[in-house]
C-alpha cells in the first residue's frame, strides 16, 4: 500500500501562496473582529451590543449567500478574490478612522457606534463572497486526489491565523491601543492584496455561464438537500455553533467575571483556535475518514460539554482548558465537514454549495453571537452559556437517533475513488 504524503498539497507553489494570503486575511479579520468587540463593549458596557455585532454581520452574509455563490460559479476566481480583498481593505481603513480620536473629535459616542455597525454590515456582505471564492479556488489549484490533504492544510492555516490573530489583538490593545492596532490590520490586508496576484487566473468550470439566476440557485439548493451527507453534517454543525456561541460573550467574562483584562481576553480568545489547529495538524497524519459520522457526532457532543464547563467556571485556568478542548472537538468537526464538501461537490457547483454551507454554518457564528447576546440579556451571562451548551448536547443526541445516514457515514470509499482518479 502506497504511503500517504501528509505534505503533498504543500509541494504545489500556488497552493503555498494561497495559504499565505489566507493566513494574512484571517489573521487580519480575526484581529479586527476582536478589536471591534473590545471597543464596542468599552463604549456600551452592554452584552447586547456584542450580539448586535453578530446580527449586523449575519444579516447581509446570510441574505446574500446564494446570490454570491451564483456569481462565484459564473466568474473567474482569482480576480474575484482580489476584488474581495480590495474591498476588505477599505472597511479596515474606515474602522481605523472611526477609532482615531483626532478624526472623531467632538463626535457623539452613539454616532461612532452606529458607523462601526455600518462597516460591520458591509463586512458581512463582503464575507458572503469570500467563502465560496476560497472554496472554489482551492479546487482549481490542487488536483482532486489531494482535496482532503489540501482541505486539512487550508483549515489548519485558518486556525493558525485564528490562534495568533486574537492573541495578538488582545496584546496590541493593551500595548498600543485600539486605533494603531486597526492600522496593523489595514497593512496586513494591503499586503495580501499584492500577493494574490502571484496566483494565476483560473478557468471558469461552470459551462452554464448564461443560466438564469433562479435556475442556478435552485440547482445548488436542490443538490445540497439531496446529498444527505452534506445536509446532515452542516445542519448539525450549524446548531452546535448557533447554541454554543459563548465566544461572543468573552469580553464580558474577561472584564467582569474572570477579571483578566485585555491580555487575558486575548489568551482566552485564542485557546479554542489553538486546540483546533493542533487537532488539524494531527489529522494530516492520521486521517479521520473511517466512521466519520460517529466521530462528527462525538466531537460536537464534546464541544457542548466544554461550553457548559466554561460557562460555570470562575477560574481563569479552568476556563482556558475548557475553551482549548472546545477547539479540539471543533477542529475534528471542521476537518470532517470540509472533507465531505470537497469530495462530494462537483466542480461547476462549488460556489453555490459553499454558499449554502455558509448560510448554515458560517452565518451561524454571527447568529450565535446574537443568540448569546440576547440570552445573556434575558437570563444572565453564565446561564446563557450553559443553556447554549445544553442545547448543543440535546441536538447531538436527537440527530444521532433520528439520522442513521449521518451516524453511519464513512468516507473511506470516497477517498479511495478520488485517489485512483
């Protein structure tokens, strides 16, 4: 039997450039989100305001997702990616000016807050294009037999940036303040906008470039709902992220419950991503395709337990360990989900399928932030987090009982088929 090469996709030059661009973007986006969370809560001292950040990003990302997928399948991917990065840089620049005391001197704090929400809203609109563009571009850079390996390294890069971005943001807030930290974000995005042009333009795989948008969208939705493995996995992940959105309330825990300040906030925010990143590195060597369905259910159940422990903890170290293992379990879930999507999605539908996935899973991060902010307002912060973790456990149990197709899912044959092609 041929020995697996865990670094196979990393031997492709364009894929390495892609990973570098993705790292810079996720690092910058993670920094920006953390800085804005900190700034907004510092202005309002209201956990509901953190939920609103999620709402203002969720609404455009969710409502535009299907249309974005249609556009991605119709357009050349490298240039579309470059356009998205350019628009992201404008949003970062706007946030830099809104947090600059010299620029906003004499402004009402509510005006600044509403303008921050406005830029977050446009960021959500832009994010609806990022997901399907990145997902489609990977498939055009690496051969099919390397999809699982590429998905693992791409997700690992995302997690690495998610590890370093929040921790760096928390430290920079403490060291140089919010405004200069956002200047760093802008510089990182600007750098990625130059690097992306080192990737060559790619062919458009969709033969139906003039297909009516209504038919195109219905085809994408229909494919997802007919493919039970995809539908089951992303639905389960959506529910867990929706009700396990404790991360959105971290500024409250850091400032008011654990009382660890901005440095502790950055460490807590990075802990889940560290756990997920380490898990993904391990899966590059030890594939988790066999009995993938049961592993997915077990991982999300463990995620729910970790969220409950975090919500009940009043110790910084217990909270840190709980968040770390929530990342470990989430990392397993993410690798399985991305492998399912890459293996079972035809090339000409990648944009639309990825958009449906972003509606289920990606946007549920923001909706989860809204749910966490609302329940924290109604129940109290600790009760809200425990409630979310409990709902995650109940969802996993009911899904395992009611969806035997997902429970019995095994990806071994799919991997062997692609490796043979």
